[in-house]
C-alpha cells in the first residue's frame, strides 16, 4: 500500500509500505477514505520534534472497515467509521472515566510501531472501543463527510478546550489561536451557548472564519496592546480562556486575559513552553486545565451534532489533495497557505 513516510525535516514522501494485517482478535483493518494533516504533524516536519526516519505520519482518518478480528463484536466490515487520534482498550480504569488518552494500553497512530492515518490502510487495535460508526446522514453528504474528519482531532480538541475552561451558556470565552483547533474551539463555544466569544490571532482570513464560526470579537495578537484590548472587551477578563497554540507567548496572553477565579484550558501541543506565571495563578485563584483531549469521549455527541446540523467544522479544510500530494500539503500548512489539509485517498 501507499503511505506518507517521514525522512527528516521538511522531507516527507509517499512510499510503498507493507499492507497491515490482523495481529490480535481485537484488531480491525480500515481502508482510509480521508486523512488530514494536523498542525502537530508540523513539529517533526519542521525538525522541532525529533522523529526517526521511516516513521509513518498522520493521526486523523475516516474510512471503511475491511476486516475484523475474531474478538470484534461492535464493528463490522463495510461500516463507515471515524478513529480518534489515539486508540484505547475501553476497559481500564482511565477508560471507564472517559480519559481515553491515559488508557493503560493507549497508543497513537504513526511513528515506527503503528500505521499512520495518512495511508491507504490502517490496523486499528481495540477496534470495538476505538472506532465510532459514522451515520448515513453524514456518509451521504459530501460537506458533512469532510466535516467529520475534523471530529477525529481538532474539533474534539477544541471542544475539550471550551469544556475544560468551564464554558457556560450565556458566558464569555476567549480563544487564543486562530489555527484549526482555535477555530473549532470558537465553534464549540458557540455550540455550548456562549454569548461573547473573543478570538485572538493574527491571520485576517482565519479571524474572518472565526467570526463565521461565531466569534463576536476578534483581536490581532500582534498588537502590543492585544491583552489590554481583550480585557476591555470582556469587562475585566474572561472566566473561560482556551489556549490553542502551544507557545509560551500564547500561554502568557491567556493568563493575562483570564478573570480572577477563571480557568485557562491549554490544548495546543506545547512547543517551547518553559515558564509559568505561578504568582498569577496563585494570587488570582486561576485554574489551569485541559491538555491532551480524550477525543473518543466526545465523538458520539459531536457526531450527533454534525448530523443534525448544529456544528460544521468543514471550512477549516482549505486544501484537498490526493494522497500523493501529501508533501505539497505539508508545505502549504508550513507556509500558512492552508489552515488544514484533507487527503482524498479512496471512495466512501
């Protein structure tokens, strides 16, 4: 089969790799229909994260079940399914608490040991616990079929951010970051009924999309007075703040605009975060929460919301390419020419 393979900084290739097979009774083989390139995929691409040459890439995919192991009972061949960005056994103490990313047997797609989502086929461990069936209302609608790909990571992560930040109907939320996760956090805040939603970023087109997704205000993060503007817009700071970038500057900004007694949820993959304003947390009774989203916990609700038309994150995909175009897709995201890339791999 063909798959995207990492060879070094800014060196991603589509190559022939071995076809996956059933290893354990709880496995399934999924033929990938669509996969996505994630902002976190750019960390190895840029050389920030040190990955081994030969690693598979991609952790966001939807597809058709081709085969299942003898122990799989909830998933059947022919089903259209979505996979969260990590797999879990569904039975351990963490899974029972819906903290699937802390599962005792959790794993992540790609790397040197697992198939990456950016390939023609993927072996899925713990298929019953990991895969979520996609209803026909989504499968038969091209726009919703694109949108459901976002639920495997960025929409679930944005949703985790606003939930962890304590977002309330009628409340105020600040989202720091205008990438795919930040934009999905804006839409999630609107879905949860927030009345005032401020998005902070520095790309005009992305901030315009944030307004389309429900932001009531947008602020340029490159403005030296950005924090003050946000504090003024929120009448002294927001009770709920989502940090969706993962940089030191974005965390500092989030802590600067949260109201005393409020919560900052950080869901951007950390890259270069080295200091934390402990005095601000202590003196302001500010809670810091969030982090790695247990997307599997949110997939059923978000799937239902998408099927019913309550959410639509499809506009975050601004470039669609065939699998062979993956290197072009990485370059486009690296150079900020695309928010998020969808790879069209096979027919649903």
